[in-house]
C-alpha cells in the first residue's frame, strides 16, 4: 500500500467515524477527552489518585463509545482509563429533552 493509499484510507475512516459519531451522540450524556482518546458515555467517574507523590487520574465510564478508527468494536460496556494528563468531562446538552418555556400545559 502506498503512502497516498494509506492517507486516503485514513481520511475515509475519519469521515466514516465522524458520521457514526454524529448519528449516535444524542444517545449519550457525557463527552470525555483524555490525552489518547475521545469517548461518549452515559456514566463517568473521575478520581484523583496520588501514589508516592505522583498525581494521576482514574476515569471509569460505562455504556460508552470510543473514538478510535482502528477499533472494530467502538461500543463498550465499561472503560477504565489511567492517565497522568488532563481529563476533560463535559455534560452534553440535550435540547430535545427540555420542556417548552411556556410550560407543558396550555393556559
């Protein structure tokens, strides 16, 4: 496989992964970023740990989707990540679940 073919393959895989992400993101409550991967999850627990003066993060997620184009099974039941780098956890906005501002009942 030439370098050009590999680049084309990776571009196609990234596009495919983005389309999958776009189609499933509404099924999840949280976006989690670590230095190595990007996750969607419905449950996230981040613990700061200290071992002999070394501070690290333990991140546990359940009902998750892993952004990784080389991973055939991206939906996973449980994920545990240990990292010495920053962890970013954001709660996803779910506008389709909001009640109308006028209230649920007509006046």
